[in-house]
C-alpha cells in the first residue's frame, strides 16, 4: 500500500483531481500507479505504441547494470529472473509490461500521442493545457513530466553529417538494434561508457576483426564481481560502501551527519590508500595499464 501523498487536503494542491503524465516508462507508470491508488483521474501520454520507455527498444545486448533485486518495483517482484542475476533488456521490458497489466494501467494510457507542449490553462483554472500532436488540446489540474534522461535526440557529432571518403555506416549506439549489422565488418566504437562497452562486446562476436574503441581518456569500469569473488553491490551499493566513499570524498551538503565529516578528516589517509588498492585491483582485473590506466579517481 502507498502512504498518503498528503495528509492535509486543504493545502495548495487540494484542487488537483486530474493529472496528465507524459511518458509511459518506469517513472511514468509508477506515478500513474500511485496517483490512481489515491483516487486521482490519471491519463498517461506516450508517443510510442507500448509502455517501457528506453526499455521498449534499445541497442543489441542492452540490459540493467545491477542485480534484479535492485531494479524491481517494490510492490511487484521480478519473478522471471533469479536473485543476483542481471536482467536483459527484453526481460526488463516484459516485466514492465506485466507491471502495467497487473495494476490495470493500460486503460489510462494513450499511446501514439506525443505531447508537443504545455501551457497554463486559458480558462482561468489552475493547471496546464496539453498540446497533443494531431489530437488537439486537453486540460489537466496537474502535469507530471516523466520523459526520462534518454528520450532526447541521439547526440551525434557534426562531422558524421559529412563522412568524407568513408563509405561505411555511421550511426548512434541506440540504432544498433540488429547484431547482424556488424557481421563480417571492421567496427569502430567511439566512447567508453556502458553502451560503448556493450556494443563492442556484441559486435566482437560477429565482426571481421576485434572492434576498436576510440575515446578521449580511460575511466574505471566496475566489474560485476570484484576480484571474481565479491558482488560489486556489496561494496559500492551498501551502507558500508557509502560510508567509505564519504570518509574519502566527504559528505554531500546536508547529506550526512557531522560525524562523517569529522571521520573524513581522520580517516582520509587510510581511505586514500584503500581506494588506490581498489584501483590497482580493477586495473589487474581489467588489464588497464599504461595509457589505459584512468587518471580519475575510482569514486
């Protein structure tokens, strides 16, 4: 059960009865679920034909970066993936779809309906007017923008528009949908973040030769199993791990009790040595030496 969104309905938002949500991805669906549970009239708009957001379709071999127990809805466990395993993109999408069906969210979603703009209502009431692409306008008392971080146009360098003498294909990683695209070809991947590594590994299975990764500077890639023994989440996604980072880097403003700032001044030398050991361990595990040894801290 969801806790009350507000205990006093006489607050400044007491007038809210209808809510328009932009985006039917993970955050949009959770927002719709919570609002419906509290009796609000909810309409979710999405330009696609089904729920899922970035999980609906992405590059070949994409998946979550954490074990399934750290990437599931609190009131709807992911039963199709075992504890500790990493769900694939397809498994995650199927899970999101089942979530929407389980909580009967589908009747409240308008697919193939992009929202082209939001503006204050012109009828004198509080709220917003949604400008819907090809579907007119609709008024809501409140608006929730749940379009996520990756819904924008893919970031492509200007030089990709004029390839010069290069006769091959140039496209964003999000367009690498079919592994056969790299079959029998020489592949160059620009970048060294998660999608770059995923695409490189996928392409290496079918490419003419091992793909080449091109990047400005190396950075640390946390292995799923540290030293092949310890699951990374027990170190970096635990209270102990957060405390170690705080004692090394300091606490975010208003993010931790004063005692942590005091401990940082005392324990910093020890933490500095500890994280250099972690970096050396990662370097040995990943073979990142020489020019491939990152200059930035591991945290």
